[in-house]
């Protein structure tokens, strides 16, 4: 489709050790559109984080092509990629004494001058990101004093302040309770629909992702499949996610069940 912001063709991901390749997954051909929420699901070890890191340019693809906003990512330098794509990872932040505003403002580094001075436009974008993620009331609070849910909103605000067409999030609801998970998922939906962002996120919360997503990428032991949640249910794709034969997917209830209960 002409609207696609990220596309891959015959992508192979993994790691290279000297002359040996450790292939995690291959033949990945996916696409992600603006104003759409695309979730990435699969069992542990399927390669979700590796795929997201490869799309973001944090590690090289073993083969195949990645296009971001019509350009081959292999032709883009790190600064150019950072103006097209922002990333929220699960890694813990290093110890610092930064305030919420200061941390979100680091997103403007691709645009600031060599001494990192924020312009009025930069400050407006930061303040707008704080407001849109409902954290403006503690912009002066130190990051190390935040709850997990608050910190996740700060990191999403940082991605929003980076002002890129693409936002990628790796497990954005990890370690959050149900209330905070739903709050973050609602925020993700708003980023796509209200602000025309192309949002791709990985998650283990498959049942919530089915309700939230316009499109889903499912990584199984056999292949990588992308389709709408409704079509994936019809095709029986969710039944293939888990190797445990006791776990099935109830299409009517749209939830995973224990088959013998």
C-alpha cells in the first residue's frame, strides 16, 4: 500500500559471530501504516525484540531489506533514522538526577545545535508531549522517584517529543498492573489515531492486543504472519502460538483457554 511507513522484504534477523550466522527468523515481509496500531506477538524467544531492534537500526539485518518512509534503511545514517523513528525499549534507565522535563527533552537531540540548546520550538514540543501523555503536572519531578506506570508514560512522551512518523515500543506494559496496562494501551491508540503516528509495539498481552490492534504480526516457530485480528482468528493462527497442546484459543470468547477445563 502507498501509505506504508515501514516495509520489509525477505528480511532475515539474528546475529553474526565471526563467519557463522545465528538466524532467529527469516523471510519476514511485513508492513506498518500511519494512523494504525500494529502489535507484534509470539512466545519468548520467537525474536520479537530482535526484530524491533533490527527495524530501528540498533543491529544489522542478516539479509533482506527494510524501508522507512520509502527509503532503504541501509542508505540512512543514524541521525536520519532518528528523525523518522523513535524507540521505547524495556531496558532500565541509567542512574541519573534528571527531571521528567529534562529526560523528555533529550528526544530533541537530533534537532538541536552542537551544544544541545533547546529552541522555543523544542520546548513547545516537549511541553506538548508532557501534556498529551498527562504527565505535565510532575514535569519537575526527578525520574528516579517515578512509579513504573509514570516512567512508562515519560518514555512514551520522550518518543512523542522526538516528533517522528514512527514509534516503536518493546513490551511497553511489562511489570504494570491491569489498570496501568489499559491506560498505556489507550495512550498508544491515541498516538496512532489522533496524531497520525505509525505505532508498532510488542507485547505478551495477546488478548488485549487483539482488542487494540488494527493489524497484528504473529511470530510462530513456523513463520511470521501479518493480518487483522479478525482474519488471524478465522485462520486459526492463535492456536499455533503455544507449543503446549493444553492451551487453545476460543474464537468466540476471544481468549486463550485450558482445553481440559
